[in-house]
C-alpha cells in the first residue's frame, strides 16, 4: 500500500493542488512542523501565539524553525546526510 500511495501522489491532480507534494513531511529533508487546530488551548496546551496572528511570513518562519527543532530532536541524521 505504501508503494501505491507513493505512485498515486505522482499523478496529476491526485493531491488536489500542484504544491501539495512539495509541502509534505520529508519534502524538505526534515520532519513536518507541529500542526494545531481549534480550540486555541487544548488539554492545557496553547497554540503558539504566532499562529494566531495571521502574519503569513512569521507563520512560515515559525514552521521552518519548528520543523528544524523536531528534526534535530528526532532524526538528526536527516540533517547531516548520514
């Protein structure tokens, strides 16, 4: 099934947007950033304030930083190329 999924993702229109595949986890060589949804506080864990601002540049920067930190913590080998 993994192979079928991987091949399907290569088909035009399969993901709904041409940019979807380039924004998936591992597309940048790093793990994905944390994802949040409503409510803004869940189980005493708040959504980072920057994600509530609507500032797309700051949100993109936060996502890159969060992905880098997660990758450094969980899969540092992805950053060193080993």
